[in-house]
């Protein structure tokens, strides 16, 4: 039964924001700051409610909302085919028991210990990738480093040979779009790559079932075998999903954090003087200041209240990560990038909240912290050359190219 809520303001009284206005603004943080000052929520012409404050993360953990399933694909006219099948099979777009059955075998195998063991690997891979560029000649950091590291690490975890890396990187580039908004003309290419990628992972699974090893896939498969309700498509899709969810996110976060650090020389110098002591603080602040995840979209399953506004059941609600990470109720002087701030909440909102909170957080942190600390150690005189990178609008905000001159 739906509770009767006390006199609440209708959504029509909330300010309206066109996503295009947010997207086209040179400073989306300023647009959100203005909105936050006017009301706790905003609405878009498409009927989506944006929840703007940090404490709205509670909406994601509440029973009054649920995760979006295939609705956003159907809204884009995608009702079948490889993209639809993939979205229908991954943990991210599932609810309740279905979500739990898909997530548990992964999260058990993705144990913290395994992720911590990746730290020396991330350090070594960073050295390998950067050492050839220490001559000070500008290098395009995103493609030459930030895209390479997460792909190499996940390939290592999955036991994929180095020789397969180029094709693996191409599949990641083609299929990452499957999660977000799909340009109709890109659909055939994304689907073809998704099919090839799926077949490759299916082969990997087959091989590991025949020849078990002491590794992530073997343990993951043993976990799925204990609960025999997962289909082969589900088993395979979680592996593809992991690879995709961990690629653009880690790439963009590393790039933006490095760019912010290199343009604040005092903070960069402090980091170079104590890379291990400060690596966590640097990543925490980089993830807060320019998050690659714009929001957490959900659907209200019943009428609910957000700070005095009535949100009717059935309304799509997106908790704006972009806005909540600059909420002055939590972060002092939120528009200042400061690696010495002490007001980060224990659970960083950029990794979400509740049942769907990022399963790869420990790996993402291990990669990013070790990569940036290694760069600080190897190239304290590094400089950003040319334009500051930008994050494009979207569910996962894609980083633009950025040139860095690495110098010892
Ligand atoms: C800076 C890097 C990363 C950020 C900011 C990030 C952020 C997030 C967020 C916000 C969610 C929840 C989405 C929602 O509730 O709607 C999520 C889920 C997820 N992430 Fe990450 N992520 C990162 C890296 C990774 C990595 C490295 C992996 C794995 C290799 C990964 C795998 C996943 C998976 C599988 C889910 C779905 C979890 C579920 O639905 O239960 N992520 N991530």
C-alpha cells in the first residue's frame, strides 16, 4: 500500500533543466551549482528527475526505487539482437534475486586479496608503458597509457595472452557504447564486435573448464557451478561486463586526475615528494572533482518524497553524482581541488551505493593509485602540453585526448 505523503510540492514547481544545456555548457558544475541553490531536484523535458544533493544517494539504496533494466534500450528502439541480449544478461541492469545471482560469483572471485596483488603488477606495467616516453616528447596520454593499463590488467587477470591485446582493445572500444546511448549508425559495428567479443570469452571459459588454473576465471566458474541457475549467456556476459565497466571509467579518471594535478604545481610537487603516502588522497580528490560517472539512474517504484517534492511512482530518477560530489553540505569549498581535504565520506559516491555499488572499486583504486604514484616517481617534471582534457556528456563521460611531456 502506498503511504499518503504530507502536503508536498508537485514536480512542476521544480526548475527545468535541459540535458543539452548541461551538456553544452563549458562549465556543467556551474549549471548544477545554480540549480542546487534553487531546489533540491530538477526535472528534464523528457520527464527525468535529477536529484542534486549528496544525501539523495539514499534513494539508490531505498526500496522505493529500482535499477533500470532494458527500458533505456527499448526507448532507443532496441528490442532484440546482441546489444539487447547483453543488457538483459548483465548484473548492472538487473534487480533483486536475478542481480544477486549474477553478482555473487563475480564478487567472491574478485576478492580484495586478488586486487591488492595487482598493485605490483600495475606499477610494473606503468613503468613499461612510460619509460619509453621519458625523453620529454609529448605523448597522447589517453590512448598510449590510460586506455592501455586497464585493458592489460584485466587481460592479465583473465589470463588473456599479450598477443591478443590489440584485438581485445578494439573490442573494448567498439562495445563500451553498448552500455550507454547508442547512435543508430554505430549499432551494426557495436553488435558485430559484441558477438566476436562474446565468442572469445566463451572460448576462454571453455578452455578454463577443461584446464582449471589458480586464477580468477577458474574461481568464478567454480562459483557459478555451485549455483547452477545461471545460463551460459549470463556467465559469459558478466565477464564481458566486467571488462567494459572497468575500461572507460578507469581511463577517464586517471586522465582527469593527472591533468588536475599537473596544472596545480604545488599539489603535484607535494605528491612527488610522497607518492605512496598521498596516492589514495590524490585519487579520492580526482574522482570527486571531475567524476566520469554523471549519475545513477533509477525508477521510482512508488510515490516518494525528495526534500519536500512529490515524485510519482514510475518516474525515472537520476541521482546526480556530478552534483552530489560538489555538495557544500558535505565538502568544504567544494569547487576547490585539494588533495589535503579531510571531508571525503567513507564510501566514495563515485562508485555508487547499495546493491549495485561498483564491484571493481578495489581493482580500480589499485590501478589508479599505483599508476599515478609510479608516474610521480618516474617523471616529477611531467607537464601537460596543450588543451586541458574534457569529459563528454553521457552516462560514462568519455575523456578527450591530452598530451603530456614526461620528464625525469
Ligand atoms: C574509476 C573507476 C570506476 C568507477 C568510477 C566506477 C563506478 C561504478 C558505479 C557508479 C557503479 C554503479 C552503477 C549503478 O549503480 O547504476 C559501478 C558498477 C559496476 N562496476 Fe564500476 N567503476 C569503476 C571501475 C570498475 C572496474 C575496474 C570494474 C571491473 C573490472 C568495474 C566493474 C563494475 C561492475 C561489474 C558493476 C556492476 C555492479 C552491479 O550491478 O552489481 N568498475 N561502477
